[in-house]
C-alpha cells in the first residue's frame, strides 16, 4: 500500500540543541502508529513539523507521494492534516455544532450564522463516529471525556482530514471513557484515516496501534509492528535506547555506554 505520509530525515534545531535529528516516519492509510518516548525525547517537536506548528530545518515531508511545504497549521489543514491536542481546544460554553465549526462557520447568503446547516452537518459527522451521541444542544462542558473526544474528532472529520495527530487521547480518562476513545479510533481506521498517536500509555498503544515508533534524545530508536516486540522491550527502548537484540540504537547514549 502506498504511504499516505512520509517524513524523511527530519532535523530541527533550537539554538545549539538538536531537538530532532535524522528522524523518519511513514503512515499508511487506515494505520495507527504509536509514537513513544520519554519527556524531551523529541516526539512532540517532530510531530509539530507535520502539524505546521514548527518548520523543519532539513529533510522532507511527502503527502501521497508528493513533496509538500508545510509552513503553518493552515497549510497542514489544506493537506488534510488535523491535530487533536490533549486539551482538545473546545469552547466549553458552546454546543457540539458550534465547536465543530468554530472558526469555520457556515453562513447564510445574508452573512448570518446558518445554525440549522451546522447542526445537520454535526449530526451527520457524529453519526459516523458515535451513533449513540444525542447531546447536540448541550454545552460541551456537560459532556464526558469520551464524548468531548468525539466532538474534537468530528471537527477533524468534518473538514476532510486524511491524517489525524492525537496527543495523549486517553489521558485522565477512566476505563469506560478510554474504551469509547478506542472505539472512535477504530472507526477512523475503517474510514482509511491515518493516525499518529503520541502516548505514554503502553497498554493503549499495544491495544490500538498497528506499529510503534520510539524516539530518544531526538533520534529514532526503533519502528516495527506490535507483533514484533512487547511492552518490556519497548520500555527498554524508551528509557535506555536499548534494542530487542541487546544493542543500542545508533547515536543513542545509554547509561551503560556513557
């Protein structure tokens, strides 16, 4: 299958510090890749170059095989890339439709908000994700954590996302809410949407991801399917940069060889 996203040999420096150094990643349609690493490993910086929050210093990004220049979040959205941050960036006082269309409202020919059109579209897109959702008129502050994730994901789908970046999608959620988010991610996979999931939760990653990619000190450690490794091996990669065969990833300074 042709990759939907190819990030190749990406570098990003802040002053004299290499935040990301020679990192690459591919995403296939309908695939979930879990991006793992301790705090400061470079994973957020790396993904922010796909979302348009940062511009890369060198390397290239391809979408559908074509090299693209992602200069800001608006240009990322134009390529079908949407980001769902841990905070979800929802307006708590507004209802579902208003949040889905926030900043991109549908207007009537007279320039007024076309609330019926937005509500109709919201019902349609939420039906693809969570057919049981009924609280369209409630402010999102009244929704559960899983329902709020539904709204954030629906906002991405409404604007034709092909690639979704999810930052800690199950953080601070209970078991029932976590299962709801897992069901949402599986619904996205069925639609052929590619997902990068940044997470510290190995259980979630192994439950939901097709592949795992580990970073340490801004560098790539290992990428492979969840069938090729286990949670203990991944933990060793995250903490020490130690590969399943006992060696260390190139350029990774471990405690044992420091």
